[in-house]
């Protein structure tokens, strides 16, 4: 199977579970023998990622790459549009990464404004016709993407009615969706020369691109819901983002949800047919095997929160529970590892509660620092208000750390040997933390049984289920265009 994968994050560019999930799923598909072409909204900075091998930069850009550079778009002079053809930020970059035998990576600098110089058709070498340009405009319009002036100019003279018909339709002109629009235009441009069987779009930022590509090429679209606007914002949703999510789900042939919890949201909040939604749980890399002496000892017991410090993740409930715990157990410290828009408020809240000296804020961690903080922890707590899945508890268990998780999470569907609590019940959360700290047999039981549970949650298993979805939509698309009785 040849998969065009559209994702907004991939290591080392990650801010949460989305990048981790894209990495794990893509690598598993690669190992299963499938060809993946992964398109990112930015090129990889080789000064930060020495393991990246550059394959085929734009010929105009190659002479500039003798030194490690960031391929994000440079600032443009005031009043001038983005760089034209050949500008450093304008070149989609093509990579391979170690450990990915059949996967190609493309970085498209989505911050560019001018994205259609040097246009060519989706069929390499075929002449570009007015009809093909009009079809491209129609696809972008249907995906809610603002139509670039270059495409309108390429059509040649049009009467006012034609112009109005082409540009009419949904467009989201706000900054929050501007990057998604630019990414969509760049992906359309890039994929004219890419052969694939199915489009797999991860989360809302890539849905406009996925819809446009599917309409232009006739290939089936699968959208992967890792998080919804209701998870991120509660009832105060950003209407434009919600519109993109809903449009993407309805335009796809199949929706992949990371849990039954998320499937329920897709059905109830977005009006998706239950039969259209397939649940594919996330997995975890099985490489880490904790040693007997792997832990970092401390005089204090350590309780860990690891995640974005945002409304969705419930950091205020963690801090409030910490206050309750410290009223009964003194030798405990609480680590808040992550960053987000609520970080300053959480620091202030801990100080107001008089526990500022007991709550340590580390900022965003990655790689070895994440492993190190897990090795320090006696207990991991995920108090999420709404968590589509939750990979961090699996990582904690793989590091031999007992976990306490919110009942309002997808991962609670697959973990039996984890303590579960409603995110708002800070007294019960505190009681469970104290139980783990005071009763070593409980912690040991959670560690031993949890370790066996996570072994069956593999990325290979998730990849196999996704392949089943691909086969289903490809077959359905084929049957749609073949005469009756062929299958």
C-alpha cells in the first residue's frame, strides 16, 4: 500500500502526543512493508537533527545548503509577499530518516504566502490545461482554502460571473487557520508528482489539505482524530476549527478515532455515522526495559504530572490534589513537566496555596529528560478533563511507574491495572496518590500487571488496523468506478 500521510508534528518537532503517535504509526507501517510519504508543514532543521539525510532539495536551493540551516521561511521585507520560486523557504524538502526503509519525508514551509510559482499538473510531464486548473481551484474551495491569485491568473481572462463562482465559498481568513490553508496549498503543489493509493490526514490542521488532494486525485481520504476542539476548549469551541473538523470528517471515506471515547464525540458532536468510525488505539514503543537499579532515588517521594499545561490536561486539579496530599504526607514533591498557556497561573496557584516550595515546574521536556523524570517518579498522575487517548500513562508504565488516570480518557478503556478517578474529584485523587505512596504492595502490583498490559498495545497492531481501513476504502473507491459484478 502507498500512503500519503499528512501530519502537523513529527520528532523532533513535537508539542504532545500527536507527534509521538505519527512517529510510532509511520515506523510500524514502514516495518510492515508499506510505502509512506509523510508531508510536514516545515522542513527539518538539520542543525537540530543530525540524523536527517537530505535526499533531493530543489536545485535552486542546493547550493545554499553547505551549512546546517533551518528551512523555515525567512522574514520578508515589509510590504513584500513571500519568496518566489527558488527562495530558500519556498522549496519542499525531501528526506529519509534512519529506521524508515520505505518512508519518504517532505517538508513544506507552510509560512509562505506565494505558493504556486512554477505550477505543473498532477500527471508529471502532462500539459497544464484550463480544466485542470479549474478543478484544482474547485478542490481548494471545497476544502475551505482561500484561492491563490496565481491560480486565478493562470486561468486567463474570465467574465465577472466566472470569477465570483470560483472564489465563492467557505474560507476561514483568521490567523488560527491560516497555516492550515497555506499547508493545503503547498501539499497540493507538492503532490502533483507523488503516486499514492490513499490519503491519511492527522488532525484538523491537515484536513483541508487532505480534502483538496482527495478531490483532485480521486483517491480515498482517511482522517485520523487524535483530538477534537471539544477536548481542547471544552464548550467554548473555536467555530472555524470546529467547522474544519466537521467538514473533514464528513468528506472522508473513513474516520479513525483513537478511542471509543473519541468515537462518541465524533458521533454526538459532529454527526458522523457510527459505522464510518473505526477505533484504533495508540501504541507504545517496546524498546525501554527498566532495570532493577534504573530509578533515581530521592529523599522525597515524587509525584509527576507530564503534559501540556492547558485546560484540557487539568493541571489545576493536580495542584489542588497536591495540596490535599501534603496535608497528610510531608515528604512529597510534585513535578509539573510541560509548558502551556496555564503555566504561569499554575505557578501562582501553587504559591497562593502555600505549596510553591513543594511543586517544581520544569518546562517542556524531551528525550532523555523525559526518561530521567520518569526514573525519579513514584507515581504518575494524568488528571485530564478530556483526553482522547493519552500516551503518557503508557510511557510511565513502561518506565515502571504506577499511574493514576482520569476516567475521562481513552487510555482508561485499555488499562485495567491503573487507578482511575474523575478529573474533578481532587479528594479521591489525593487519596489514591497517598495509597500508592504509603502501600508499596499496591504500587508493585500496578507496576507488574501494568507492564504486561502495555506489551499488547503496540504500534504494529495499530498499523495493521489502519491497513485494514486503507484496504476497505480503496476497495470501496474501486467498486464505485467499476461496472457491477466485477467484484
